[in-house]
C-alpha cells in the first residue's frame, strides 16, 4: 500500500491570495525520507529480482543518499558499499555523523581521492571496484536512474491534481524528472537548484517523456552546493518556530526561502495554488551544525536529526 500523503497548508503572510501547501515526503519513513525513499523503491526490487546481495554506490561526506542506502540495506538484509569522495575523510569518519551512521548500519566505506572519484562512471574504475568488492548492484551518485525516476513519479497523483504550480529542490535532477513526467497539463513545475547553475536540465533529458512546462532557477542556491549563510539559517529556524516543519539547509531550506521570496515579490498570480515538495534530507543537519559551530555561526534548531 502506498504511503498516505500528508499536506500542510502554510500561512505565508504576504499580500496575495496565492495559496501555499507543503507535501511532507520527509515523513514517508522514519529514516529513509522523501526522494531517497522514492528513488530506492524500484531499485531495491530490481536488485532482488536480479539476485544481487550487495549494493554499491557513491557519495560525499554528508550524503543523504549514502545514509539512505545504508539503512535500506540493513532493513532488506543486503550488503552495502559506499565509495566516499575524499581520502581525508577516512580519519574523520568517527566525527562525521552521516558516515558514522552509515557504518553502524553495516555499510562498508571505501574512501577515494577527489581525482579518482571524478572517474567513478568509467569502465576501468567500475571493473576495479568489482575486483575489490565482488559482484554488486550499482546505484549512481544521488541514486538517479530510470527506476529512481519511476519512483519519483509517484510523488504526484490524484492527491496533487488541484495544484497549479509544483516546486521541488534539485540536486542530480532525478526527483525533478519524475515530477515533470507525472505532472498534469495544467501544472507548471519549478526546480530550485541546490547547486550553482541549472545544468541538470541537460542531464535529465533522457529521463523525460512529458511535455510538461518546467523551469529551473539557481537564484536561491546561496553560492553553491552545501553553502549557506546567516540569512538562510535564520529563515530555517524561523520557519520551524512558526510551522513546526523542519527544513534541511542543503535542499528544502533553500527552496522554501525561494518560494517565500517569490511570494513577497508577487510573482505568482492571485489564484495560484502552489505545492512545495519536502524531499527530506534532514539527516544532514547534524553535520552542518558541526561546520557552523567551527565558524562560530548560529545552529540550525529544528528538533530533528540523527
């Protein structure tokens, strides 16, 4: 049975009758939240169908994908291997909440240099990994492939048909592709890039089978991936105090900041019904707070992390 969708209507407080709701995909699973749950759904089925007992994937220091794959492997009785970007992280693992959590879930971590990591899709590197780790089901960085996009298409459905605008944060682009494919003709999709640039438009093209109108913006990436400032921290904390909805600083925090800014500017018409998709990512808050503490910046206080 598919998870029951949970919506919350938000009082944005601006002089417009445009309505804003948030789809709480972060509540799909206790630890595999949001788009990671969706991306893994059919990949786990396929891995089992093909007889694999091990999953290998890639990620960075605070990767939501790495954490989700580790948990999924533990729950399904699958071995998991994470190829981690940055050799220096091997000595910092015990102090890194994401990697420490993944290890506790049974994931074998293999640290490589950033130069080596750039070749992660090459036949030569994949062959070396098979020699080292044995046969495995391969998941790309971020988890985006055809089956992941198929899972993300299920974010939308009859429960979202009355919305005019669908907003989602964008990393590798798989979730955006799924939402574009599932959107109805009257719906416009807006992707808020968490990275500098909107290059994902090209990378998701092979996954698209819809002519749905969509656009992307990096106006609210705050300088690039995993970059934040005092203004964003204050927004996330204030948003939580007002709504009791936690936002992560890498993806959903930036998206919601952008949505509120566009509402303030009166970009959307008065009759617009806007849906913001909360894609999860809350596990990264603990790690981000460690970085903020080192810089003597305020902490993100949303009452949720692991």
